[in-house]
C-alpha cells in the first residue's frame, strides 16, 4: 500500500510492504512547463520534459522495492540555471529547493498520480511533470512453487511410511 495521506515539505509517498517484494512501475504522463524538468528513479533521470532526451508520453520504467520505505523517485530542474535543483521523495526537506512542491492524487491503494511544481516565476500549477506510480506484488516464480509442492509431497510420503510402520 502506498501512503501519501500526510503531505508537506518533509515527507512523501511511503510504501508499506507487508511481505515479499513490490514491483513499482513509473509512467510519464506528460508536462506543461517552461523549465527543463525531469523525473528520476533510483537516482537516475528517466523522464525529461524537453530537449534532446525528451520522453514520449506513456513511457515507463520499473523498479523493485524489498522493504517498507519512501518510494525512490525525485523531480528536478536542469534549466534555467536560477531554478536548478532536485526534490527528493525521501522524507527530508531540502532548503535549496524549498519552493518546489509535490502533489499526490490517489487513484487506488496501489496507484497514485504524482504532480511536480517547479514554481517557475511564482506559479503553483502542479503540471510541470506528471507521473503515474503503480505498485504490485511480485509473484513467486513457478520454480519456487514447484519446489514447495515437492517438499510438501515428500513430507506426506514420509509421514505415511512412519504411520504404516
């Protein structure tokens, strides 16, 4: 489950993993910004709103997360130079980018839209980069299920032999 209920400059989207591994899919939904902005996943810029590395709408990347914690994404600005900075979804406010803002729209317990605002020229429009985040449990591989079934069968046979003796 993703939790974005408490939003401020000092927190973000938190993923609560009960057990197993979560598969997170980040999808670029678009942007309307004068600045050159980007979204980063795992510390690497993956979606750019303009320039030679412009990202087409609906492009996506996936990542896995093994423990509960903040989702590992960030938004930033390349240009103009007076606006450069990075806004991490890590629960810690950065004084250098205190004017940046992040908004969340919950679609379901496992889907959020994340909206970045770079506060260019004082606007507050939350449309400078929009990203969809989908979270799903990673299923056990078929080989694991087969192994568990075989071990269970071996235990049943052993128990039957012990009862017969």
